C-alpha cells in the first residue's frame, strides 16, 4: 500500500533550509517510507502519537493515518525534539 504524503508548512521550510544533498536524502527516504514503511527505521515517540524516521543525523516527525502520512517537522537530531 502506498501512503499519500502531506507536509506541514514548518516541515517544508526546514527542508528548504537544508543543504541540497541532505534534503534529497530526506525526500528519498520519505518516498521509500510511503511505499514500504516496514523497511525504514521508524519508531513511535513515547510522549505523543507522533512517529520519527531517522535519516543520518536528521529526524522526520510525522503522523500515520489510514492512507496518508503527515510530515510535521524535519530537523537535526539535536534540535528536533525541542
């Protein structure tokens, strides 16, 4: 099953601020996750209903829905959880 991807404005802003090579890796990983989520490093966050996807030193916070994924935040691992 392929999930439809939606981005929050904040997530798109952060993605556009990153170096091109990093943003390409992140977009590629999000696309991979939308096709086959079981092959990615996904963990549910303890304090919320959010999930996180790891791409090197960067994290993608998102929500799963029935047939969609909503990207909430994208950022470096030291700053994403603040």
